[in-house]
């Protein structure tokens, strides 16, 4: 199933390009890179500029993802909370 705007919260985020559009931590705003890992409450991003990993809390930010189709979408971090497999289970219950 391809990633779409509607379903991005239920897809695997690892490997997608990301940019932090807004965050409660002002030092993270504008950072971009590739999602290399994900936990229930954090995203781990490989920073393009410094080539190091950044751990970013999901719930305090707004993120811009670039899909494989080069389409960009913006999503609130609270929609990304939880493990990827649990987010999919939520969608299937609806």
C-alpha cells in the first residue's frame, strides 16, 4: 500500500525524508534528514548537515515528510505517537 497524505500516520516512517517545521525545542526547528529509527515517543533522524543522529520527541512538533513520490506532507506529531505496529492496529479497528 503506497504512502498517501491520508494514511501517512499509519505507515512506516523509517527511510522517509523529514524536516522539523515546528517544535517546542527551538534548537530543533529547521533540522532535516532521514528517519533512521522510531520508538513509541521519539523519531531518530540522521541530520543532513552534521551527519549525526538526533532524537526528537514526536508529540511536541509538526513535521514535514517527503514521500517516495516527492510529495510533501505536514503532520502533527501527536498523530505519530505509539509504535508503528500499534498505529496500524488503530487504523484497522476503525
